[in-house]
């Protein structure tokens, strides 16, 4: 699984370039030090545009000492040279675990999805939404949901959804391996 999950609680920024006031490579430099990894989740880009932006963001991540994780664009991630990939669970179910990546993660929204995700080869899980996210009108599933996912999992579990400075200690106390933050990471 590599060293990504070997250093304690992992803080992960998830991109949203449309909400970001500056280009993503500049944003990486801004959040470096506060985050250990970055998931580049730009679902609206075609593979060519995603690969081009991924190369720029990966270079910025390398300079900043932030681990880069591609999201969803398997071919573009390969083309850009990414070694880590995050896939939505339906994509992982449909296409299987793609070859050539050192680390593959996925989201789970129900406890029974944990066994499915692990059976498909997921190296880590993102339980979401734990708290109500500020970017979508969704209710949070709560800390009990996160604890159930952690108890069912045999791989590291990150929390996503409504993670702020105020809620992050709660997910740490619940035993999460880390937290994924978008809104404040892209501000």
C-alpha cells in the first residue's frame, strides 16, 4: 500500500477548480503543509484536458511534498504518469481494479459496500458523507456510520463530507485514518 497511510492521520485535499480562486497548481502551493495528499477530482474534463492538468498539478504536488491521487480518469491518469487512483465504486464494480496503479481507493456510502469495495481490490475507502457537506445539499450520515465502516473495513478509511477544523477531531477520535476536505482546501 506504500507509505501514504504509514504516517498517522492523513489530511487530503480534494480539488474543485471551479470553486478555487487561483489555478490548481498555485492552490497546491497554498495548501502544502496543511495537507498530505491531493485528490484531483475534475469530473467535467475530458481525458486530454484532465491529463494535461494532472501533469501540472502532479509537478506542483512533487514540489510541495504532497502525494497526488488521480480521480476517475483511468486512461488520463496513466498518460500523466499517476501511480495512485481514486474511482467511484460503480466504476470499480463495472471495470474492475485497473492495472498499473500502486494504490486504488473508492467511496462507500453504505456499510455493506465495504465488503464489495475490498473484494474489488480497494486499498483504502472514503466514507461519505459523514457530516453535511457545504458544497451539496446532502444530509450527513453521522459519526456512527463512520465507525461502522471502520469496524467493517480491513483497509484504511478516510472521512469525507463536512470535515472542518471543528469536525476533524471527531473523525480522528472515531478511528478514521484521515479526512478529505474540499471546501476549505479550495478556498
